[in-house]
C-alpha cells in the first residue's frame, strides 16, 4: 500500500475564541466523518462544532496526521 493511502485524516474545526484549540474528528480524505463510528460524546461534539461554524469555530479543514 502506498504511504499516502496509509495516512490518517482529521477534520478540524479551529476555535475562533482560543488560539491553538480545535475540535478534531477522524475522517476520510474528503472530510467525511463516519458518525456511526464515533462515541455518543464525540458525535455530540461533532454536531455542536458543525452548528457553531462562524460563531465559535472556523470552517473545518482536512488535515493529514501521521
């Protein structure tokens, strides 16, 4: 498997209120989060982050992690 295919991705919602703080969730390379794979707590945080875009968090971006 090529190295790029093994890379993990996160969908990050950076805080607009606190520099260096972000909500982060595992996703695919397109930024799709598997809601069924998240815990109840993580799912609630994901839905909260999506609802707070432009208010408390910036638009999400996909980040490759190692």
